[in-house]
C-alpha cells in the first residue's frame, strides 16, 4: 500500500509505493525502448479502451463518434483512496500517513504519434479544457491539499509509454518546494503589495534577452536561474493565482503557446525528452488558518508552467546539494529558441 | 566564464558554466557508451598522465615507481579561481557572483577497470586518505564555504568517463539543502543537547529492520524516507561533524565499509549506476556569526555518506515539487542487501 513518509533530517515527504512483487532484478529490465511500442498493443490507442481502467472523463471527438481526450486512473497509482489519513509518528523521529490521493492519466489524443508540436489549436484547447476540468473536480475534495499536473515526454524524462499523455496527482500535503515559493511570494506581497511573479515578468519583458515569445496572452522565457539547458517558463500575462480560472481566450492562448513552444523545442533540438509541470495555488477549498493548510490570496501567487528538457544527466553533485550545473546560459537558449522558424498553429 | 546565479522565487543557487562553443545540436551527441572507452585512449590510465591537466596530489604506488591515487583539476571545471566574488544584483530581482571555486578529479586507481567493489583494503584506504587530504587543503581557503565530495558511477549516474574516479567541488556558498539540514540539527541540539543524527542511528540500530551492516565502526542502512530504491546512508558510529577528523582506525573502517557496501550492491543488482555524496560540516575556517557563513558546533552535526543507486528515472513529478516516488520500501531493500553474500575484503 502506498505510504507517505517524512524523515527527521529534512522536511521532504516521499511516497513509498511498492509495485507488487517487484524484485531487485526487475529494476534492470526497465530499459524497454519506447519506439518498440506499436499502436496494436498500446492501451492508450483508440480501439483499445478495454485495456485501461474505467474512464473518469472524456472530451468527445468532433464528429461525436469517439473521444478526443480521455482521462483514466493510473494502472500503477502512486496514491490511493483510504478511509482516513492515518497520520502517525514512527520510531519517535519519523512521520507517516497513508498514501492518500489520486493518480490519473490524461490521454491527450487517440493518435499514437500526435505529440503536442503536431496538434492543431482545437485539439490543444480540448486538452487544456480537460486539465481544468479534472483539477476543478479534484479540488472539490478538501483532503487533496495540492493537485499536480505534469507531463513526461520521452524515456529520458520518465515516460513509460510512447502514446501522448500527461498525468495528474492529488496529494494530502503541499510539497516543500511549493511551500517555499508560496512563502517567498507572500513575503514579497506583504512588503510591496505587488505580485512577485508579475514584477519578474515585467522586468524580463523590459530586458528582453531571455524572452522567447510574448504572444496570445502568455510570456515564454528562459529563467535567469535555469537549472537545465533550454529550461522555459510560461506565465499568463494577466495576474492569476489559479490555473482553473482561465478565461476562454486564455485557454486558447495557452493551447497555442504550448503547441508553439514544443514546436520550437522540436525544431531546434529534435524529439527532445522533456517534462512540463504546472505550478498553481494549493487547493483553495482548504481554509486559511487551518493548521497544515496553505492559504493563497488571489494576489500573492501566480500560476505558471515550467518546461524542463532532459538533455543533461543529473549527477551526484545535484542530488547531494540541490545545487545544479547548467552548461547552457538561458540568454543563449532564448536566442536560439526565438530565432527558430515554426509553422503557424492551425 | 562560470557564474553563480540565484533567482527570486526560491533560494537555490545554480552554476551556469557554459562549455565553450557548445551548440544546441551538441547536446544530442552525448550518448557515447562508456564501454566503448578503452584504456589506450583513457586520460586517467597509467601511462597517459600527459593527457590530463597538471597533477595536484598523488598517493604513491606501494612499489614507489608510480601512483596509486591521483588528483587533477577537472578539464571542464564548473567553478574557477577569480580575484573577487563579484556579488551583484541583476535586474533588481536576481543575485549573481563569479563562479568562484575549484573542481578536482580523484582518479581512484591506475587500473581502468578496478571499481570500488574490486579494491583491497590498502587501496580503499589510499582513496579515503586522499579525500581527507584534499578536503583539508581546500578548507584552508576561507572563500570556500563548502566542499563537496561525490562520485558518479556509470553513465546513468552522470559519469562521462568509465575509469574509476570521484570529484571534489569547493563552492563559495553553502547549498540550500545542506543549510536546511544544519538548521534542523541545530534546533534539535538546542532542545535536547544531543546530536540528531546520533539519536537516529541509535533508533535504527534498536529497530534493526532497515540496517544493512553494523561493522568496522560504521553503520549502513536504508533511510526511512529513501527517495530511491536501495538508497543507503553510512554513518560513523563515533559522533563527529567533520569528515577530515577521522581516526586512523576509522579511515580503515570507512574503506572497508565502502568496499563492502558497493560489493553488496554489485552482487545484488549487477553493475548498477550510482552516486555517492559526502555530507560534512561547512568549512570551519568560516567564523561563526560572520554573515553568510554557517557555524557548525562540533556537537550538532554528523558527517555521513549517502549512496544513491540510479535504478529509476526522476520524472516531472519530482522536478516540479521535490516530492519523490520510491517503488522499493527501504525495509525490503535492507533485507535484500543484508542477505547478500559477499567475499571478505582482503
């Protein structure tokens, strides 16, 4: 059964989610090439719906005969439903609780090979709408203090299936890194009465050297302290702390921006493995002041998406210290990505 | 020129160290198989000493004709010598300083293929003594606030050369993760007047289910909040905050423990890629109370080594939140490693 654990020498929670019957030798056999997977035996392809756990949500296909986007439970969920949190102390030092939460898969298209750069605006919008729909639903559950949306593209980025998909995990804790940035943004707001992220975005737009694109209501740039080559962030220009409150126009804008940005990466770097991660407000159902819950005012946080291409390997130095070495200055990465010619999103 | 950068939405420093003339397409060509490297053109092999930058230190070979361990500057250093720190604010939000520091390589043996599990006690001891010697020397420089010793074994763990080697990086900052654990240990000491790490070690020994080995003055176990399958820590049983103050007996004990532990991993998991990372006191030359420096009392910190096998891929979820999923419970990992039969260290 999945379990959440926290040690005594740092504040980091870890999910221990044993996969049934896995033995030491099984870890070595993980090197399946994703390209070996063909649509015939892909559980995410149209026609193979009976190979997946039962559907949680679908966005119908334009002709009404099938689906365009589909959400299913993860077959090997990192977190599950439990009747209670089961918080307790272990050995006097450690903290544990049940692995309470959910783990869902968003199948982005019925087509085995249509990754983000190949999508049209309409399909991009269906995916964005699906993300919002699922986040809204999960945030109705007050036990889920944080909902994480992310995508692993390519084996090097952690994907175990080639078929285009992203994942949503709801957790009973707000992860430490999210709490740190919430605290920093809150302190800034208290001092300035302005959103830290809005201020950074305006400074980046004024400077310009790290900007990749300012279009469709979103600004895409290579952050000053990028940990990875070609790391990017996408901020909505309109201040908003909550991804699920996007306007209709912004949803279209985000779809276009995701397609355009992944097109840039693909044109410049080929089929590069990458992760994208949404950062948004902790679940607003949680009441401010209630212990363990994090109040976000609508003013002092700003939702955004990080895109992390996996071109370098993270090594001992990084694991030991959280201190990263990036061989590609973000100014140079932005210049390369700005200058790439991409086709218009249809 | 390498540069240290810190953004505005977290406290993490990043080293931006451009490799000269590297273009986007160069990142894709990194997949050289380490096994293709043969001793003939290996710069770390005996006989090829002229292919490396000039030697910083050597431990002579037992017959006195050559070297047994050799320390050289890294050919592509992440950090360099500068006349000043060059700290400044950038765009009103960011912090930068020159990439001040050093980056050294410890060639662990003249033999291309003698990894840790294959070493005898004498060679293991020469390596441990070399580590201590270099750390002591680097800690004479008050600009180096932290010295990090680590090893990347195998391509998946970030190694770019097959020949057995480890690395030492001295930095002008104490990395955030180290500061966090220093703060936690300090708060514990203030409350209890006992070392947090000693207390955890004793509790682990009492419980026993996560212990791999209690021998030669060191305790090896799988931590309660292990992020990775078969992750291990090695603690000296005698309380000490500073790796460089090991007794003669402890140096032998550590050599034996490193050989025995890597033997266990290799016997159980094959030639598994792994990182090991030393955690020790920040540079004690730094005076307590001086801003930006971290005082460690001899009482409230405990040096230790973490071993992180690279069997799973870190994916979007982890990068986005610092929240890890571990499919192998540490209790089970410890049982497997405890039961492995290994040959005696000669």
